[in-house]
C-alpha cells in the first residue's frame, strides 16, 4: 500500500505523520531519534503509530512493545516484549536473570544492529524500570539506527509525574514531539459521511468515539 493510500485512512493527521517520517529520515542519515506521541485517551495515538509502522514495514524492522494497566506492572515489560521478538543475546540474558545494567546494554546493542522502529506504547502505565530504560536509551540513542516512539496520555499526568520528569530530561536534539488534538467539526463530519450517519451534534456529543474510529 502506498503512503498516500495509508494516509487516507486517517483524518487530520498529515502533520503528525510528517513529523514521524522526518524523524525516521534523520535516523537513516545516521542518528537515532525519539518521538513522543501524546494525547488524551481515545485520541488516536495507536492508530497514528500503527499506520506509520505499516507504511514503513517493508524497509524498517518494527518492534512493538507495550505497558499495561496492572496493579503490579511487570518490571521492564516492553523490554520483555522486544526480547521475545528478537531472541538472541537479549532474550538469553533476560531468561538467565541478568541484572538491569546488562539488559539495557544488550537492548541498546540490539537496536544498533538494524534500522529499527521501536514503539513503547502506553508509557503512562510504565513501571520505574521501564522509565529508567527510556532515560538510558535517550542518552545513547544517537549511536543507534533507531526511531523510538513513546506514546502516553498526557492529560493523566500531573506536573511531577515520573513520565513527565523522564521525557523532560530527554536530549532535545534527538527528540520530537507529536501532540494530538481532537478532530475538528469538519473532520468528524467527514467520518460521519463515510459511515453514512448524520454529523449533526456528533462533534460535541461523540467526538472522542469518532476519533477512535479513525
């Protein structure tokens, strides 16, 4: 599927896709990048990143990891996800109970091995070890051919939330930000038209649901 065909499946996200594409282009020139994708629940963060990943999948290794809304989050959950996908030394170290420093070094080494798009989804649910991993990678990603995409709900994070503290310390020269806004009335009306529904009142009453359907 072409980039134009993919882009047509989302509304009012062209600028956001362009930011991600430009960040990946910088990676291809030799320096890793971090993209922070933020927005409220249901705004379309996952839809945006999945579309971008689908667009790039034929030429970039895509590694998808996620944090989960657990009372006791699994330490380094996204690193476990990646290790089970790539196997090799990273999985061996994880299975062998290696300490965190060795695991993070092995993760960085893996990301240096191939042009990669790595997604850490729903980082607002991350445990402290995962936030440490993001901080660790952030200081060293310029040596890896990797675009690390981090998604989170910014409306659920107070000023002193650990996620805000971590992303605030990421190197600005390596970091781009994608802040997603709700669809405009015109965008919601277009969704309603495609669904053969009346747009009357839809923007005010069900804007979030309409955005999720994009």
